[in-house]
C-alpha cells in the first residue's frame, strides 16, 4: 500500500459580518512521495461519514452498465493512467463505484481480484449491489465525475469530498502564484509548497474529471490555463509586474469577462504568470527590477524569454502540465514569447474579446491572445474563446506574400522556410509573391507622399505611452504617494522612459498619431489584405520573427531601451489591428557558450490576415496539422 501522511495543515481566518470568525482549512498531504493540495471548499458533503478514516484518498468510477466486472474497473483505471499526470495507485486506497443508468446494477465477483491486487481497503457503492463475500459501504447522492478524490473532515467536523490538486514544481519561474477558484467564482492562492527554489508550487487538477464532460457546454473542459498577471481575478491581488501596484491596489473584487468566459467553457485557471512591467518592453537581465524574469527552456535554458507575456509563454514551453498561456498583445507581447519559445501563438484582431478588468496599455491596440504547443488545441481554444466575434469561411486564401525580411535569414533557417512555403502553397493552391515590400506598396498606393517608416515612426510609442501614462501611471503615482508619505513608486527604467515620452506628447500629437494608425488600417483593408467572400482575406502575409537567432539573457546593456520607434513586419498587424499567428516550423543548431554543447533554437513563421479573419487562420492551422504539414511541439529544451 502506498503510504499516506498529512504533511501540513494551513488555516486561514477571515472576519465576516457579525464579528464572528469563519475558519477555512486547506491541507497538503503526501501520497507516496508526491504532494497534493486539498482546497478549503469541498465538492460534496456527507451528513453521515461513510468510513472512519480521517483522510481517505479514493477513486470515483461510474458505469451505466447493469453488470460491472473487474475488466470494467481496471480498463477505466488504465485509461486514466495513460492520460493523467495526477492520478496514481495511491488513490486506490478507496474506490467509489456509481451506477448512472436506470435501476440498480450488480458488481461481479471478479471485482474482488482487482480490489485484492490493488490493496483497496474501502469500497463505496452507489446504486450497485455487491457480490457476496466482500465488505462494502453503501452511499447515496454522491455522484462525482470520475477521477481521484480525498475524503476528509471539514472544520465543522462533517465528512466531505475534496478535489485534490497535484503540486508541480515551476523550474522555469514562470508563475507568480498557483490558483484555485471556488463555486462562487472567487480565486484563492494555492497556499502550499514542497521543496522548491524561489518558485511557487502550482496545483493542477486531474485530467480524468473531464472525460465525461459535455463537449457542447464545456468544450474547454480541463484545459489547464495560466493567465498573465494583468488580468484581474476576484479575490487576488495583481502585480502587473510592479510591486507598488500590488501593494497599492490589493485584492481585486471582480474577474473580467475574458477569464469568466474561460471558466464557463470549462478551462482550469491554475495560476497567474509573470509579465513585463505594465506589459511594456523590458529585457530579461537589464530591466526586470521588481521581479526576476522567467526562463526560456529552449536550448541552453538562458535565451531571452521575450515579453510582455513572458510567464505564460515560458510556462507553456517548459511544462507539459500547462496547456495554454493567456496573454495580451499590443505591440508583440504574444508573438515575441511564442517565437522565442517555439510555440503557437495568436495576436487576434482588436475586439476579439472584452478587456474589461484587464490592465490597459493602449485602448486602440490592446488585444487578448494565447499560446499553446498543440495546433489542434490552438484551433479549438480560439474558436471557443472568441466565439461570436468571428466566423469561419469555406475556403482559404490563395495568395501568399513573403516579406523581404526572408532575404536576411540564415541558410539553415531558409531551408526550413522553403520547405514550408512549398507545402503551404501546394495545400492552398496558392500563388507565391516573394520579396513583397510593404514600404514599396505603401509608396505606390497610399497617396500620403510620406514613406511608411516616417509616417508611422512615432505612432506606436505615442499610442501606448500617452494612453498608459494618463490612465494608469498618473493614478498610480497619486495613490502610492497617498499611502507612502508622498513617496514615488519604483518604475522600471525602460517603462519610465516610455512614460516620460508619453508625458512629453500633447493631446494634439496623440490625436495626430491616431489618424496615422487609422490611415494605415484603412490602407491595409483597401490595398493590401483585401476582402474575399469565400476566404475572408484574399491573401496571407508571412514574415520571420524568430529565424533561429539566439539572444542570451546574460547580455548586459548600457542603459534602458528607448521608446519603441519605427515600423517593421511585426507592426503590420498592430496598426492594421488584424490577426497575426505564430507557427513553429523547426529548429536549427547553435553552439552555446553556457552549456558548451550544440543546442537547438526554434524557427517560426508569422502569418498575418485581414482584420476579422481570425478563424480562417485558426482553421488553417488545424487543416495543416491534419495534413501533417505542421505538428505539435514538445516542452523542454527541444521543440521537435
């Protein structure tokens, strides 16, 4: 029998109305050599304890058959072991068998063999008659989704059933905290940890629970999701990457629609992840002052993790127990981490989903995106999260435009790109226009008479810096000073450079740059990515953002980066406010001076479509995966 011991009991006391203390208890238990966290809220309570055990790990299984055999039980358990990293035979100290069909079922005498082989001490039956010669306990009204559970006492002394969370080690230091959410939608911290370094332990639920979920009502059931710490969660304090923000504003009283929708779809929010301060452009070693930057697990493990959705990207890259990372993209904050980590990512069209109760950078450019390792999950997640914002189309675009930037990538990376271009064009039946120059097309058709690199040079830094300083920065300085005897809050050097630039811009200058952005967006819709009633976007624009380059987080910089002036490929979707997806294609070697080994670094491609054509891109990724043209990527040092 696997050993069980209660390792730690944590008690939190809150002061509710009427002056009486409410006690909630969370526990950490060890089953074998693995730690599990028991949240304070049970999933079921029992008026009469069915067993005398103080704590009983057990497995709940349900059947609609009238006769249940040893094979039925063992095959169900085997299926869990093949897909689940939480369930173990330590949860077979007890077994709950439930009949979900009409009438009463019978338990075959062959089940005795399963119970004996697995040292099952307690058998609970609901709607099932036991065979002779086996001691069982009958229970009622305990219909649980199949999976592992803990039977334990509540603070009031009643017997209750809890859903355990397996505590995982975040060696990439991607998370701020692990989270769980109660039935009222209030989040709480997973307040337990094993032997870790500075990383918190993250609690993850069993994947077995979702095997019986209704795909129509819970299409994202069990998808383990980490959320960038600019999305406010009811019951938790957010950092936005800044200690002063965390201490000044404290616990949030609402969860925004974007995360609420994920919960409604069945996703599991397992934690909040690190962000570049105020979702700006900090570099890993130079600019992260308040918190330590996450680690990019690819290659030698010391590549710059990019940002600003740094933690979600590094978590998806590092851990196979993380499925999706939720972030935001204003100027590249999803695409940068997706590219350097070699994972799928999307900056959706602006307006894809509400950003209420999310920290703002630019109300004109902000959009909510996500990252994942699997192309089919990438497709399904977006089509459910963004449902109602976009529509699918019967065909795909038949024109591919390749950025002139491909002229500057290495031969090794270009070989990967050429193979993909060939397969993509054959699949689409598309024409390929190589060396497509947006500056040349702009000069020929915009009518402005101004080169695009001049026309949009100050647009992005003005839109973000002016807006964020006036809606967030000024308020933070006032509120922090009020709580700290007139002191200023610490702001990271690169962010402060941007905010000071925002302060230097007048309202008239801001409005002028808004007009520049709108001009480009309109030009894109009318001259570049044209509408098509069969494929939404008549063409796709492809460019390389991570072509196998390596940038070490060990690099020292002489000073903070300047405000992000200029225009390039990554700004096309920003100013067009259109979708841009990252697709991992392969990897190429580099010689690491850190590991003294030949390591691998990802090669990815970015694909841009017309605004509102997001589902065309998601469906394209799914179709390419079905054809084997693209594949899922692994977690860890190598993507493939």
